[in-house]
C-alpha cells in the first residue's frame, strides 16, 4: 500500500486492528534506529568493550529511554505539523537559524559517510576486494535504491539491509561472556578518568546524531502520517530504540569477552582491526564472514539515512522540491544532494584511506553538536506544535532535563577526553 493512501482511523472507530495499523505505519522509527547502529557506532561499542570491559554496558541500556524521548519528539513534530525538521526551524526561528542547523547536519552527514564507506571498504578488503571496487559497488547500489524507488520501496530496502545487524546477537552468544564478569564490571564507572569520559561522549554521540533527527521527522512527513497514526509511530520508535541499543550492547559484550581479555590496550580504528582480533576467538566464519555481513548491513542503511537526511534538510531550508515521491527530473536538487553526499563520502575514503582513524572522533563530534541539535528540537516541541500537543507538565520537565543532561555529559566527556577539562 502506498504511503499516500495510509488509512485514517478516527478515534472511537475500529476500521483496522491496532497491529495491522502498526505494520502499515512502521518504518521511519525502525529505519532510523537500524541506521543508528552504523559503522562508527560498531567501532565505538567494540572499543568500549575492549578498553573498559563491561563498564560502559549500563550506559547502553540507560540510553534506550533517552533515545526514545529524543526521537519521539521528531515523530510528534512530523505528525502534528506535517513538516520536516529544517522547514519547521525556518518557519519558526528564521532562515539564519535554519542554515545554522542544516550546516551542522552537513558536517555530521559527511562524518557519518566517512565511517560507513570506511567500513564497506574494510569488509571488502577482508575478502580480497580492492577498495575502489567495493566502494564503487556500494555507490551504484545506494544510488539505484533511491533514484529508482518511492519512499515505501526505499524504506523496505533499508529495513531489509538493517536486519543483517541481528547477527551481532549471534556473535555475542558465541563469545561466551561470563555472567560474573558482567556483574562485576557493569556498575563500576570511573567518571574521574578522562579516557573513560571520552568514550562516554563517543557512545552518546553514537546514539543521538543530527541526521537521525532530520531523517525521522522528514520521513514521517514524507510518508504522510496523520494524527491517527501517532500512537503506532510511537511504538515504531520505541521498538527501534530497544533494538539499536541491544545491538550496541551485544557488540560491546562480544568485544569485552574476546578481544578485551587479551588485548585490553588494542586500538580499534577500523572494522578490519576488530575482525582481525575476533578471528582467533570466534573462528574465521564468525569473525570475518558473519561480522562482515552485519557491518555491511549497518553501513548501507546508515548511508541511505544520512544522505537522505541531508537532501531533505537542505531542501526544507532552501525550498527546492524534497520528496521521494517526486521523480529525479521533478526534484533534481533533492536527488543531486543525495547523490553528491554518497559519491563524496566514497571518494574521500578512497583517496584518504587513513580517515578510518576518525571513526570514534566523529561520534564525539556528534556529542559536541548535541546542545544545538537538542536545543532546536526541544524549542520546536514548545513553540511549533499545536497547543494541545505541546510538551506540558511533568513530561515537559523530563524532556528538558534529559536533553540538558545528555547534551551536557556529551560535551563534558568530549572536552575532558581531549584534556580541555
């Protein structure tokens, strides 16, 4: 069923069972959360497990409600205004603020694409595929998915790719983590250590990224979700939040139980580094093939989401046509921005291979952008929504406090990690 014909279900009617309506509405939240566990996030979670064992595991679980609170605001804004994030900032706060926000989006998107394509290249090299070849195949595939599809088709392909990330649960199981070791480490959090705080910031930045906020709100608007679909869209976001953080936890556990036991000081700059150290513990099939599948799925879905977020964001600020329901010749700038982002990311990784060392730094950069990103999001929730759907009461205070604490901890951890505190 096309998104433009999603059924309306007025309050008090039983036109569709709740589960069927959920399946029709599901998509934006699940896609953006599967993209959240991208290559940079995989490397960050693995490095966390290697360097600190299970001491950052609790953070992954604490971030589940934080992630839901943040992304639920994008659902609320998209459903009740019918507008994307950049467009809503422009109409509410003016063009200058909109350009500031979308500029941060552009920087975050470029950083994300560097990590995604570095992961794709690394997996290709594990199987003897030259870097230019694997990157070219990825670029052609990513362009074909979007240039030849509607929103619904792109969404389905993205979900299918993201489901490969479930192999990380199998890898964690094969790592045979010891429950006693998990229990001993999970509550020990050395916040007085700058290197620990740096990874705290990286993990926060790996969970809440600017392009996620732009993507989900714009996807909700592009899918034409209405107030009748709001509850189902919330469940879509909740399910995605749970899945992505459990995947992150699985990666951390697998790394801590294997690499962390013998190589606690290993520096994991790339997927190749992780796989090389996993093979002796998990075997060639799991360490290389299975881990490679999960990484490719994560990288491709994140590349789609980040690039589309930029195409939507810049379109919403400049006013050019910005919908997957338009053909390429009907919305040339939208498709041009998407294509340029994909191609530029691949070319950069091909020309400057040592950019893979920036993976964790990119996540810390995301954390440093959080005050601006969350500031705009929360302000819109108070000012741009219809009065009856604005934040109010206890939940309004919860959202504000969670946003302030998350942004503050992310910035503090990032600056402390580079010894500015």
